[in-house]
């Protein structure tokens, strides 16, 4: 089995530098870290995890709490899957492992799990409810970071997209295409993304001087079936919209299905804009115009903030990260005929 000295010699660096790559990767340049990890994989070097844990008093384990079950199928949502992949990649590059934790109905269940597994920190994604177990964890001294939802505590911060700004981009684009009867299919109002995207939609209408018609606001659930049923309600109106901003790509795809089932065309009769830029958005025919979130940036920002809290000598909560959104124009929008 290759030793740390073998690895240092083949990389042309000191043993101390190799040790830092695995124990304190944030103090080593990205180039050095990548080189050491590449050579380690080639020669089969494995760091002594037990020795590292004893030396640093860290487990190099981060817990993941994803509040979902058979009634809330969050696991299958492509946007959340891509965020999780980005997070895992960013943590792995810094020498950390990700441990999935079970949900808990006990108020201190998450905190006890974090203590029992000696976790260095915890990442959580929840469904928008005020879960007492997550609140208790966030208010503890365990470093925590929340994805796509604000959270507060002595060592807690969060990463979120500019949801309102992204919604304004979508509505402004539809207005530029000559659309004036712009409806929206929102996310669940209890979620921060759902509420903020609705606010951005309404702000854009007001800035453009367009009327805010409540019948043009239909709540969805971020999934295909929710978008489909919401669009059918919009199509049943006496004056149907000529454009729809769906606050999630899956809902946008469901809406397009409902539009075509009604014998109408996208974008000629109704233009559609989504939000997320999931992989299927570019594969549709026509391709889905959407507001792209920085999915890789989510993982990097979350990992960076969490590790900075883990390594901080005192209680520190980095400022929340609000990631920018961009408009990706494809075939579901076009100038009004």
C-alpha cells in the first residue's frame, strides 16, 4: 500500500503539504490539491482516517437532512438532485463525506443525531414548514447551512437564488415579445422560492403598467401534474392569457402539455417561461425558455460557508449567499403574431 511519503515524492511536494491536502484543504492551492488527489488515486494512496480524526478532532463527516417522504417526492425533483450533486462534489474536493440522516418527529432528534455521529456540520433542505427539529438544530452550536430556504442561528447560514429578480427577468422578456396578458403558475406559497417568485412577478407587472389580475395567479406545486392542472384552469378563463410564467420548469412542462392538449400552439398562441433550467428544458421541442439557477454555485457556496464555520475558532455565521439568476431564451417564447 502506498504511503504518504510515496505520494509526496511522486507529487514533488513535502509530506506536510500532502497532509494539509487531506486535513486542511482550504490552506492549499487548488492546483496543488488537484495534483495530490489525482496522484493519490493513481497510486492507490488512502489517508489514515482514524489518525486524521484524532489529530484534528474532526470527523470530516457532514450530515444531510432532506425533509421528504412518499407524500413529498422531493428526491425525484431534478433541480434538487442537481444541487445535491454539486454539494457532494464540492465537499468531496475538500475531503468531507456526506451522510444522509433520517427525518425525525422529535424536537431534538436532528441535534441528537448530529452529536451521536460526531458530525462536523449539517446541511438541510426542507419543505417550507417550520419544523421544530430543524429550528432546534439551527439554534445549536452545530455549524449548519440551509439550501434554498433562509435559516438563522449562532452558526447557521443559507444559500438561495435571486428568486424575485429571476421572475422579473421572465415577465420583462414576455413583455418584450409583445405579450400583455401574462399569467403565472406559482410554487407553494409556504416556500420561500414560491413566495419570492410571485413577488417578482407582481413587481414586474406593476413596473410595466400591466394590470394584476388575480385570476391569472394559480398556485402549483413545482411538479408536472401541478403545472398541468394549473394551466387547465387558466385555459378555462373567459379571457385566457397569451403568456405564462411558471415558477418551475417541471410546472412549465406540464403547462405546455395542457396547452397542446387544448389544440393550441406554443409559443404562437401562448408563450411559456419556466424557472430552474433543468436538463430536460433544452431537450424539449421547442426548447423551454427559462430562468437558470446556478446549480453548481449552490454546492460551492454551501460547502465553502459550511467549512469556514467548521474551522472557525468561535461562533461565526457567514453572510447568506444570494446567487444571481439568468434568462435562457429558447423556443417557447417568440414575438406575438
